C-alpha cells in the first residue's frame, strides 16, 4: 500500500490538497491494516487521515530547499519509463496526480 505514496515536496505545481489527503489515506491504511474500516472504526480512521494530512501539510509547508522544483510531467514520464522497463508493458496513463 505505502509504495503508492509519492513525494510531494518541491514540485511545480505544488502538491494539491487531494494529493496530500491521498498520501495520508494510504499511510493510515498501512498502519491500520484496513483498506476500508468497519463502521465501528470509521470515525477513528477518518480522524487519523485528517491528522496525518494536517501533519503532512505542515511538513511540506515548512521544508526549504535550494533545488529547482521538479516538473510533474517529467517525473510522471520517468515513472512510466521505469514501469515499461520493469514490466515490459506501457503503464496506464490515467489520472496521475502523484497520490
């Protein structure tokens, strides 16, 4: 599950709220072991996602670098090339938003 979490810092354009929430969701899924929590755990699960997203947002906002921002399209193409090299088939080019 966590291999789906993408680097969100130092990209142009910056990470969106959806990308941050998606990364938080993947992290909470990994920690809890639930893809979808039971009704009894749904509130705790959603609260954890919100807290992790808040922490991630704070982290991304406070980091500094002198490096040039990476271009999302270039990074996406590199990922597709790695996938082709690894699996020998074209990677799906659906809605790639880094999350």
